[in-house]
C-alpha cells in the first residue's frame, strides 16, 4: 500500500491571487477580520537601501504606506513592524506613525507569538509582509503571507500573494487597503475624505 504524505501545517490556497495590471485589490484568504499585520522593515517598508553618516543611519519611507498603516491602526488592526536591524531612523518613523516596532530581532516568531497572544488572535487571523529569507518562517505561520513585488524568489514561493509595488514604494499601501476592504472598513476611510459617488442633489462648484 503506498505511503501517504503528511498534510502540510498550513493549507495553501488553490491558486495564488495577484493584483491585476488594472489595480484590482489583493484578495485576502482569511475568514473573518484580519486582526494583526506583521511587517518586515528593510526591503518591505523601505526600498532596502541604508544610508550612513556621522549622525547614524537613514531610511526612505513611502508616505502612502505610512498613511495606510495609520488607517488600519485606527480601524482596529494591530500593525507591528519587526526588523532584523536596530535603527534610530526606523524607531522614529514608527513612533511618528504610532506603530509598534521591534528592532534588532533575529528570530521574528517569538516576538510575533507574544503579540498574537496579547491581542488574542489566532495565527489564521494574522498577516505577514516580507521580502527576504528571514521573513519566511513567520510567513509560513500566518493566515495571509504577502511578498512584495521585488522579494526574493524563495519568499514568493511561500506567499499567498505578491504586490504590484516594490518594497518602500507602495507595497504596504496595497496590503493595508486590502485588509481594510476585507474587514469592511475601507468605505469608512473613503467617507472620511469625502471620496465616492456624489450624493443626490449635490451640485458641482465652479472655479
């Protein structure tokens, strides 16, 4: 009788969902709301370039990524940045956004586990966005693993989905918008900025 293969620890979707060139939102394969989004920093929240001078290091962040992270936080999603490097620039940016940040972390799983338990979320209710090999182990545990467009091939191989944008250039914005849509909060964001169809009877002002 032929031997049976052991089932994988986390079932994979039948087909990976990717954004279309027309900008269709990412599909989130999680039942119920996404509770926690873990983010790598260098190469995911940044383009992977690091500057050094006599005052320390520097990073370049996307303002659109940051704005979307605050929307997610304001609508009940726990957003957590976990970086393998310690950086004053990263800590300052995350503090500016009000985002929890853990730096100098070589093994991301124990940190993510503490956050998950604190929030009271299951792994299936968590997402992880990464770009390189140190992100793979955590990506294998969450309900939604996302690779940025310019991630390493090994990261794309374990991800449920890949973004259209590269790290530090809007990839996290795509993910956060998808999470907000999935959680039913995107319309609230649009309403806040008065974006959407004009109400009946409204007239367009002339310049």
